[in-house]
C-alpha cells in the first residue's frame, strides 16, 4: 500500500494567533507534502516514516493490508488518516495498490 502526505498544519493554522502553548509551532518537519511511502506486504513501517505517526495510523494500515475497507470512504481500498499531534498534525492518504 501507498501512504501519501496530503497536508501539514502548523499551530497557527489551527489556533490562529492564540496557540495554547503561548507561541506558534511550525508544521511538522519530518514530512513533505506529496511525499510517498510504500508499505510492504508484511505491513511494516516504511523506512524514514515517523514512529509517532506510524503508531497513530497503524490500525488503519493493518486493516487495509489485510483487505479491509471503510464504509465512509467512497473508493474502496482508500482511507484518510492523521497523526494525533494536536498542535501540528499531518494528514495522510492511504491507498491499497
């Protein structure tokens, strides 16, 4: 399966000029928008992928690797997921290929 980075958000985009930590935090530096990762047949984390983000999306990846689909997704074999960094999340598109 393929994971594509769709969007990265900074704390300013989420909270405006009043971030809860007092100062704005830039978007995650681990990923670039458009960056792609391939998950092998074993469902293991791709090289260079953030461990925290992987932990957050792993259940969706596992479901899809084993043929599962999500009824709220229009196209079977796809999903949208994100890391749970509430201050600067990264949104991913997952596609079974």
